[in-house]
């Protein structure tokens, strides 16, 4: 007997706003909405597909009253696929992300950023051809 990793839940103040940011960042679409929550993904999960094999998880943004207090213990790493890392960082900054320092030091091959609600994520090396 096994389980599947089906979604990653992110507590936030503004599920619609955060979902919009991550849809733009990742090329995802909204696949479900409910009271105080928005789910996004690169595909629309079906029970049959999830039971058959591990599929990419979705992101579920859930409204909570409290704010984030300390550094995230879990974060997303993303890799550009059609631009260089610097171009992707610039695009994400234009979408509302910020650069942030979590003690990573200056000589890293990745860039630490925060989404509009302050959740850290890393932009890794580009996977673009010739990158």
C-alpha cells in the first residue's frame, strides 16, 4: 500500500492573489476554487491518473488569519526552461517577487526570492538550451 503526493498546501492571506502570481510564474492554471482556497496545477487531476502513477502535485492556497513568522521549513525550487536565470529573476521581480536573504551567502548558483506574501523560493540554474 502506498500514498501519492497530490498537492502542496500553502497558508496565505490572499489565495486568489498568490495563485495568480504562481500561475504566471509556473505557467499553471486555476483548476479549482472554493471558499477561501484556490488550487492551481499543470494538469487537472483525475482519480484514475493519480492511482495509476505519481503525477506532478498541485498547489493549494488556503486563507488563514495568521501571518508567516519565521523562515519557511519547506520551499519550492524552480528552474527556468526558456530563459536564463537572470532573465527569469527579472520576470519574477516584475510579477511581484522580491529577492531575500536567508543566510545563503553571496557565492551561490541560485537566487533566493520571496513570493508576494513572503514565502521563500529558489530560482536554480536555467534548463534552457545553451543556458
